[in-house]
């Protein structure tokens, strides 16, 4: 208010400053309040069920569907969000959430996310955010180095592995066609030479969706048989050529095992084809000297899709698309408009599907900065070791392991007619959360260990709950 006492000619400026200051003061107050509420939420982690109970789920009705006609006090909006939202949030960070493939968020990443939310940077072009551009470039390089990918490789951040798969498949499609003398950018796809896809019959559905979006229909796909661990069978691989797009997988969502890259990639590439690897979570095995051999040869591919938000334990949403040659990515993604011209090599809007995009790399940067190479490896190894422990505990209790543990995935059966009932019981009890799947025609319980905060105590407590639930279904 002191500035109001200044001369009249300063008055207009001062008023604007005061309004600005009030906005910032409100934001600061709200952020402090949010941090306090988040702290309370985290403090209850151990005593809360992993999946919210019926009561907080019912209270979600307190989020009214009626469009508010007038402004409300932002502090009461935040209080309402906390009162009815926090008790209904699923606890991925409990150490006892085994559903799907869900990492939690590393402490430093959550905090970096809050700080960068205050920054609110757009990294479409470096000039829009020098700090965002610098951290993005560093994180992209670190990820490639951790994963043992070639020095020439270029990584860009996107919303998840689905979009990373799409990005890479578009780059593959355009590059294969360009090499055959067909410019997709000019001619589109009508009349283009056909691209032949070979994919594991176990390929993830997001890859099939990406193909569809890329204008490559199911008739163009040859599905290759897999072995008992869900790995592509090398002897079932057909002849490939310069119009082949081979889609491989690091980390089967059920078994955790990977395709035999070392036997397949050189063969496809020497015929002129493109190899893309979906390694949403499994590619991170390459960051651990103890597990890298499970994805041996993966670095030989042309492109890779992975996530930070699963096994690296970055907050949602963060996927990573990586191409061995930057020019392939640029050819598929760059657009032309005078006002968007840039002198920079690494203008993200010309290397990714999005134009405006939040500086998603920041959380990944923070995690790697805090852990270093050995810390990331330890994080991967911890989940893999605990997966072995979980499998041992469940088998000691009488469950049947349906596949040897691959990386962080555990697949067990409690008998064909009982497995789904056990899963439902476990979910009801709330100590931990597990999901189901069908593996080689049989119903199975699948456990994915992706939360970095998991401990041996979490595993033992969860295994007890699962076995207890099984015994109850038999009473
Ligand atoms: C999760 C997953 C995807 C999809 O990733 P999103 O980040 O959810 O889009 C693709 N492939 C595999 C193997 C996955 O586990």
C-alpha cells in the first residue's frame, strides 16, 4: 500500500501492481493450503484402504453436476476438493497396489511437479521457456543413456506410452514409405505402397490402436505366435523386407518377459525393415545391470516407446517416444508456419504430436537428478526382487505360479473357478489391490510391482491378505 503514497503519475502502475500482487498472494495462500492438505492425505496412507471404501465413493455425489452460475471462493473450492476428493483417491503409493502397471510418484517428482505448476511453462518452442527447454533436453539425453540406447537417439516426452507408440509408428510409416519413394506429407496414404506389419500376438492393445490411427488396418498385420512366456517365437517370424514394420515388446503385461530382440532385430533390419519396441514399463530393465540381460539387444531397434509414469515413478502423465535417428521423427512431426520458425534443433513442436505442451520432462529430470544411475537401477531391482518374494510367499501358501517371474510381474492361479472370487475378496478387504487377467485360456491373478516405495513388509502383509482371502472363499 505504500506505493499509493507516491506521486500521481505512478498511481496507475501501482494499482496494476497491487492487483497482480493480490493474485499472487491468493495463489501463494492456496498453494500452502494445498501442501498442508496433501500432507494430511499422505499421512493417512498406511491406515487407509488401498482402494476407497463404499462410503467415500458414495460421497463423490457431493461434487455437484450443476454448472455453477456465479463465482465461488477459491479457498472453499479447494476445501471441497479435499473433503470429498482425497478420501476417494486410490492409493498407488501405499506399497500395496498391484493393479494394472501403476507406479506411484517419487517425493522429489511430486514436489517438482508442484513447483513447475507454479511456473506453468509451455515447451512447444525453446523461446517460450528456456528453462523448460533446457531441462527437457537434459532429461531426454539422460533417459537414452540410462536405457543404453544409441547416442544418436532422440527422445521426446508425451502423455503416455500410447501416444509414444503412435508417434513412433507414424515415424516408421513415413520413413518406410519415403525410402520407397512415396512422400506421405504430399500424397497421403491413398495409393501408397502397402506397409506390412509383423507383430507379436501378445502385442499391447495400445499398439493396435496406434496402427489404426496411422491408417494401417488389421489386414496388414501378421500376428506371430508366442511361447509359454508370451515372447515372440523366432521360428515363426516370416520373411521380412524393406516394407516391413516389426512391432516388438519389452515387458509383457502378464508375464513381464520380453521378445528375443537379439535374434529378431538384426534380421528385420538387415532386410530393410523398421523395428519398433513397445517398452512401456519393460524397457526400464535396461537401466539395471542385474536385469538388462532380459532385454538384451533392445538398443538395436529403430524406435522405442516407454513411460516415466509407470516404472520410473513420475507423476501422470509422462510417456517417452524415442527414435534412433532424429530426422525420422522430424520428418513425421515437423510443421511449417512462419511465426513458428525456430533456429533451435530441438523445438518440441517439430518433434512431437503436440504443439503446446507442459514441461513434462521436469519430473523425470528431478527423479534422475535425485537418484542417479545407481538409484534408478536400485529402484528397478527392488520391485523385481519383491516380485520374486511375492511369488514365493503365494506359492508357499499353495497358489500356482503360471509363469516364472519376469521383471516386476507375478501371475498366479488359485484354481480355475476360484481365482476371480479370490480377487474380489482381496479387493473387498482393502489391504492391497490386485486385478485379474486371462492367460493362455485360464483366469489368473496378476500383480504388477511398480510402486518404488514398496517394501518387504508390504509384500508379506499383502501375500497374507491374498492367502487369507483364498481360504475364506473356500469356507
Ligand atoms: C501401459 C502400457 C501401454 C500404454 O501406456 P500408457 O502410458 O497407459 O498410454 C503400452 N504398452 C504396454 C506394454 C503397457 O504396459
